[in-house]
């Protein structure tokens, strides 16, 4: 696997080695030793899977307390994936990175604790999978507003109105959300 750093320290874009032939392909999506070699000593406790239609925007979610690290990937379709630094002590506080994850490019993103995460689906029937380092605790979940003007994520909406849950519509601004030290 190739681990690529991002403009914000912490998140990583991971490109697995893909072995393909006329039968299809094979790739590792998790290897404890390879991640440890990259400085990530992780223990995953939960796997999640969502399916969304084109134009669904989920996020920007995080837990505090009980922060989750997430290893995210797409197995069908594609998303524009976004990670926002919520560590008040970080020089990158409130900054975001975005990358396209798709079934065809097979990229993954490591989202460390202390970051909000969300995505916009770019195709129908997009399957999004993620491994978490802490269990889901609904009482600790928070939502940073996907359209917060301070963070100013440049979502590739291309003129469409995103499909957003009621919970995500109630997301808080960066100045009001429960950030990390």
C-alpha cells in the first residue's frame, strides 16, 4: 500500500496494490503490519456500510467524547470525501481536504480522531464502507454544518441541491460545535 500525506497533517490517502487479470482483481484493504509501518497502530472495533443514491450528502459527522478514527472506502460508485480538522490546537483548525473515492480508483482515506467526516455521492447505488476505532455512540455524535461558511467546503454540486437528512440539516457552525482541544 502507498500512504500519501495530505495538506493537513493526520489524514492519509491510501492506495492499495491491485492485482488484476482477466478474472478480475485482488487487493488488501487492511493490513495491521503495513499500517503500523506507516505509523498507524490501529485497533478497529466496528465496520459500517451505507448505500446512497447520487446527490446524497452525509456529514460532516464526528463523536466527542469517544472520537472515532475511520478508514473509509467505496466499493460501488463514487463519492467526494471530505475531512475537516476540528483540533483547536492545530495550525489547520477549520481547514478541510477533499478527494474522490471510487470503486474504480480503489483509494481509501484514513480519518484520524479529531476530524469531522462527510461525503457527497457522485453516482447512484454508491456503497461506502468504513472501519472505526471506537463504537458508535449516538449520544456523543455531533454534526458540523456541511455548508458552514467559515469552513467553506467546495462540494462539487454542479447545480444540484444535495439530499440531506434532518439531522445533517441541523448541523452546527464551526464556532458552535464541540471541537477537540
